[in-house]
């Protein structure tokens, strides 16, 4: 090391000499040479000037001897190598010395013309040329300059020598001592100090090194103490701590980890952590482990761990890692927590979250998860998956009449009866209310689903005894198959639900397999919805009138307003489907309002045409139309059209009264006070027809057409019972001071029987079909024309 530092120092000195001293010396020589050359030139110019004047007279007089003497004098001057004098005529040509010795550096020359002053002015008589030495840098030095240079060189050499000596004594020696101390520290492991005392930088360096060695000794001691403390903390911390290397091998574990797992430290160090994970979840653990990425990260993995005694516990591993860079080592620390109790609690909570608390079956959330899993299973194993959607018929009646506690009892009883008949592997769930769903995976899923559905329906063949009351139930069941009918879980559930509703609409109590035609019905329903909206927007709705005739006289007593939608492309559309869809979508209120306006307007038109202001108009109202503002709106319309309230009959069905809504009773009372009459339509088909006569302000009773058709039935028993019913209804109604109207009269025989029973009025195809008001107006014009002709 000393040679390296010293050689570098000598190199710096040499570079300094060449960079600073040599250029200065060269500059000095250059300036000295230039100064000497200038002085020599000036000397030669002086010689030329003085001797040119001295040679003028001899050259004019052609005095060759004098010219030579003067030339010899010039040659004797210092640094003059040769002198040449010539006259202008060439008669005198003197060159001294004849054989000059030319200097090694060469010569320079200077010439001057020689003029003689005559009376006529100066005349050139010749020229003089002096040849003198060309000086170099060294030859131009004077003695004083040489001495100065010598002193300078000696001084520089002394400085360089002193610097080299000082460097060796003041730098190299302490560096050698410092190096020796460092090498001893490295080789022996102990902290050595440098024995050097001075007040310069080297002294401060040695002092700082000694202080640093002392601090390192203290820090090493503290690190050893900290290491012992960290090890103690690592082992005493009441948590399962472990460290893993990049290959997932255990490099360290805490005492608490050993205590909790039952292993010995020597038996786990160096083993892969995955070896302690059960085989069935090991691949999942390694997959999660490999997906953590690179760099600094904290990852949490939940897995299972095999204890030393063979028991398995659920653990949560929170692993913190720091990636090593350059010479740094990668760091890893994991905290393993026993979450077995937590997992068990989560499992209980999950079961509660997906279980219906009333029946113990899965709820909708659990069923949807199970449905997804069953579809995946079907995709993997093949076969078909049947989704059976069950809805109880008349269940609302039990809740409304026997109470929700009775309804809950029915649901629990149903699950009790359903359990033994479910096939092995079937999944049952309560979706909410009285809706249930069952999943069956099988190669013959359709047959098994239909067999199970028939068995389910047979449960309700016998009445159920609930809280002392006998109730009868039935079930509407829809079945859809995956992948035949649906491509995903939501579609499968939707189509089974669609099949169930279709069965419920078709008469309930039975099962129906999904058919694409059901979706066509759904599309037809959507098309009817669009037609209703278009009819409201484009005024396609109209009120057709069907005459109501006095059976004893044949005189028209009134008309029933019936809804019709006159589509520009489809023609007159069936009103029953329009009303049903409008009630389901909520558009019935707007349809009813438009129908009411049309009916009143048509009544005015017919009244004006016939001049008969005694006929009444019967208008049907849906239960959904009975809003609180209905009487006010009705009063405004009748007032605007100038129609007396007693000409209007409000027709309501037993379904309207079945709601037992106080608001409906209030609205009916408002109509009665206003002067309108109330007609009870389809009388005899409900549960409490007679009680309604006593409870509501009914003025007209309309016997349902099903009884009228049976009056002339071929079966004697049916004909006899129907006649007794109609006769009894007529008698009771008259006792209640109600007018009786028979619906659906189609034959003369029906009319005659009804007339015999004392029925007041009738309507039906026997008298007239429902028709546009304009047809009635045209018919009245024809009758009027005929009467005029007879008159």
C-alpha cells in the first residue's frame, strides 16, 4: 500500500513539474530570447544609421580606402558576421571579411541606402548590408539569467525532495499503522487501535478511527444483547411465530409455536411447511402461496394444520416478507393463529344465514348457492337437473282467517310430510312465504320430478286439521330442466316459476312441465301490455253497450257498458285478457277512467238519439279502481255530461267485497248518497253472497250466467237444482227489495223460465250482443223511420 500511495504522490509531483515548472521555464527562455534578439536588432540598426552617414562622403568621392576602413570597424562589432558595401554604379564593392564564419543558428541581414547631401539635395550613392547572428533560446541567455535559472532549479529540486520526505514521514507511516490495525481487526476479530499522535489531519484520522473502534465495540456488545432480547421476545411472545425461507422451509419457530403444535424444534427446522398441511388442501395452500408475487408484501392464508398428535386445526397465517437486494438477506416472519373455534362459529353462522328458521330447510340465499353448485355438478357428470317450484293454493286464506301462527303450522307440517318422500340427494328449500323449491339431479330427472310432484299433490288429498279447524289445501307446481330448458341458474328458477304460475292460472292443484309455449304466453302478455298503452295513447278504447230488457214487457230498461279495445290491425280484442293484464300491471285505473268517460259520453249520445232519458247505465268497476277520489271524479264527470246520478248503476263483483276493505264500503256509501244504485254482479258464485246483501247497499242482484245456462240443462238433477237456486235467489232478492237481473240469456226457453220465476230483467245474446253505441243510434233511426212510415 505504501508503494501505491507514494507512487501516486510522485506521479502528482512529476505532473506538477511538467504542468507548471517546465512551461514557466520555457516561457522564461522565450522571453529572454526575444529580448536579446530585439536588442541585437536595435544595435544593428544603430550601426547601419551611423555608418551609412559615415560612408556617404567616401562613396561620393569614390574613396575606396576610407570605405574599407569603415567596413572593418563595423565588422569588429559584436555579433556582426559580415558587412557588404556597394555604390550605385558598381564601382565600389567591399565585403568584409572575405571568408566569414557563419554561426550554426544562421544569420539575419539588414540593409540601408546611403545618401549624400549635395547642393541639389540628397543623392543615393550606395547601400550597406550587415549580416548578424540568429540567436536561439540558450545562446541569448546572459550570465545573470543563467545564474537565476540555476538557483530556480535547485530550489524546485529541494522542494520536491522535502515533499517526498514529508509524505513518507507524515502520511505513509501513519497509513501503514492504520492498515495494520484494520488487518488485525479483520483477521483476529478484535478491535485494534492506531498508535499515532499529531495535531494534523492524519492525527485526527487516527483519533477518529480509534473512537470508531471504541463505538463499534460498544455497538457489538449492544447488538449481542439486543439479539438475546429479540430471541427471548420471539420465544416468550404468546403467539405462534415462525420464519420461512424462499423454498417454504422452516428456519425458526417460537417456543409458543412448539407448545401449541406439540413438535420439537429439531424436528421441524428445515422441513417444508406444506408437509404439515393435510393432503386434501395442500395444493390449494401452495397455489395461494405461489400467487403472492414478489417484493415486499403481507399475505394472509387460511389453511389446515396437522399437530404432532395427529389432530387437525384451522389456522390463519399472516406472513410478512421483505425481498433481499444486493447483499441483503430476504426476511420472513409469519404469525400462525388457531382459528378452529372461529371457523366453527362461521360455519354455524353460515348455516343460520342459509337456513329458513321456521322449516329448517334452506332459504332463498342457500338455495341459490346450492343451485349454482348443482349446475356445476350437472355440467361435470352429465344428466339433467330438475327444479321443482311449489306454491300452496289458498294459503293466504289460512293466514287471513286462522292467523299467521296457523299458517306457520301448515308450513312445518308440509315439510314434515315432504321429508320422507324426497329422493336421495334431493335439495329442498323454502324460498319465502308459501313458495318451495326442490332440486333433483338424475339421468331421468323429468320422470322423477313428475313422480315427486304427483306425490306432493297427494299430500293434500285429505284435509288438514290445524288448530281445531279443518282446512283444505292444494299445490301448484312448475318444473323446469337444466340444460334442456335453461342455460343458467337464474333462467332455470325463472322458468320453473313461470310453469308454476301457468298451472295456477289454469286451475291450480297439479304440476306442469315448462314448455316454450309458456314463454310465448309471456310474450303475448307483454304484447297485450303494449296494446293497452297504445290504446290509451291513441284512443282505441271504447264502451260497447248491451241492452238490459224487462222480461215481462220486452222494453229496454238500461244498458251495461262493456270494455272493448278496437285495435287498427287486430280488430276488437277480448276484454277479459285486457282487464286481467291491466289489473296485474296497475294500468286498470287509467283504463277504468277512460272507460268511465267513454261510457258517460256514449250514454249522452244515445239519449240524444232516442230521446229516452229514463234508461240507466251499468258500469263495472275493478277492485283496484276504488280510490278515495273516485266518487269526486265520478260526480264531476256526470255533472259535466248532465247525467242524473240515478241513471248510473255501479256494478261490483263479490271479489271486490271479499277484500273487506273499509275504504270500499265508504266509497260505495258515497255513491249511494250521491244517488247511484249498486248492483252485485255474478251473484251466487262467491262464499258469502247472501251476507253481502245484508251488509252493503245493494239495489240490483245479477244472477251469474252459469246458473242461467243450467236452467235448460239435459241433466235433470242439474236442471232442477239450478231452477231452485235461481228461484230462491229471486225470492230472497225481492224480499231484500232488490231488482233481479239474469245474465247470459241465450234462448227463448231460458227467458220463459226466468219470466215464470219472476226475474225482473235480463240480458244476453237472445236480446242483443254488446255493440258500439253508433249501431244502437242507427238502429233507433231505422225504427223511427219505420214508425213514421206506418203513421
